[in-house]
C-alpha cells in the first residue's frame, strides 16, 4: 500500500474546504493539512469532519487509515509569508504533494467597497503561497476559481474558452490568480502543474448534518440566507435584486450544484495532476495548466430557489423586489462538458437533495458551529 500523500488545503475550515477535506479523507489516500485564519469559519468544522472520517473507518483499519482520518491543523494568515513558509518547513522539501487553494474573501458586493482588502487577501496571499510551495518542491496546485471570471458571458451555457472579463474586484482577483498560476506553469513547465476549477454555485451540506455552510453575520449567498431566515436567525425580509433581467422570470439565474459533487471535482483534479495523468497531453504549449467549469449545466432563478426552499422548509418566505445590484450578471450557467470528458466530473445530486441537506444541517445547527 503506497503511503499517504500530504495535501495542503487552504481555507480548510470553510464551507467548501471542510467538504473537500471530507472527500479527501474518504479515499484514505491523503493526509490533509489544513491552513485557515478563521476569518469566516469555525475551527469546529475541522473537528467534525475528522470525526466523520474516524467514524467511517472499518474495525480493522490500518494505522495508515487511522492517520488519514486525522487532520494537521494550522492557524495561518496567508498574507504573512513567514507563517506559510513555517508550515511547509515543518514537512520539509518534497514533504507536501499538492495544494488545494480555496481560502479567499468572496463577497461580490463587499469587494466593490473594500477592493484593496480583496486584492491583498486573494492575490497577494496566492503569490506568497506559490512562492513557499515552490521553494519546498510542492509544484501541484488546484485553484478555487469562480464563474465570476466570465463577467457577463456572451454565450450561455458558458464554455471554458469564454474570454475572462470579471466585473467586480472579487471576480478580478480570481482572474488574476488564474493568470498567475498559468504564467508560473508556462515559466517552469517541467516543474509546475496547475488546474483552476471555476465553481458555479455550491449548495447543500453533508447529509449527516454535521458540517455545512456557517457564514459569520448575515449570509451573503442565497441558500444559506434562506436557511437562516427559515430557522429564525435572520428577519423574513429577503431582497431580490432586480426582476427585469432577460431570464424566464426576470430574476438572476445561477447554476447550483451540491457541495459534495463540487468536492469530488477536487479529487478528480488531484488525480489529473499526478505524473501518469493524460489530462495535459492536448495542451497547445508545454505549459501544464488548464481550467474547468464545475457546474451542473442547468440554471435556476432566484425565485425558483426560494420556491424549492419553501417546499423543503414549509416556511413562508417574504421577499421584496428591489433594484439591481452592482456587479450582478443575468445568467451564469456552466457548460460542464469539458470537465465531464477530461476529468470524469458529473454533478449528479438534485436541487431537492441540496435543499434537504441544507435544511438538515441548519435545523441541527441553528447557530452554525456555535449551536452547542
């Protein structure tokens, strides 16, 4: 049995990070190292995901299997280069096999108000992370990008060949980080391999209800906001930004996929970075870099999501149509064909499952990770 590969996950305690760690641990092929500064996440998420991994072990689990269920947890601020280097130094040169870089600030609206904070936290941190990783011989990177890189796309569903033209500072940080990784792979094609995963809109939670989305303060995203309203943690006054978009009901359309389907995409991406992978064989140059959409390929409007959550929670959501919000795009629906063909990716879980798993998490944890 080959030994565990160490994989560093930035933002490991966050919503997506914790579900990615769950997926990594399920394989029992990886030793997860989490780095997070807990700006918008709880350390309890890591305790819970490790417990899920321990509980899933067979009675006759090997010492290595048991090791795969334990997470190496580091509290690190990625804008401090010394802190990142210290983590890599702990494992030595070649000690970490790959990096999944998820940590970022991610609120479109907020990014238009404090752009410098977003550029420092998302772009500078990525540069420092890559510098430290390269210094310690860790040259495989999976990057959490976003559908926001496309701005207002000319074609729906959106293929990866679409030009990148983000509207918000948040989206621009994602374009910049993709560009930095692509440039690095082009500069040192025999060393670096990179994949950017352009997430569409993840929803849901682990079906156990033990880990889920627990934003600090009022949730900025639709699913967790509806769950917080239904559980009584936020007032029942949803604002719908615009109903005059060129969409079936006039409200914005997004491509929602279950967070566990998204997490599986990261496993497939890591496999694609392995030396024996054929994913880069059709690259036009010797640079080993690609970007993939991770979405369902099916768009849902704001009002459709409200109705789906109403059906699940039996809660009577009240909403008010207000003006459009700066930086919003009418329709972001993925064309996921490339990820399906080259990575074997498929977002199989339904909208109903997403709503059920989210509501299960929210009712078990009405105050997120502070519920106990």
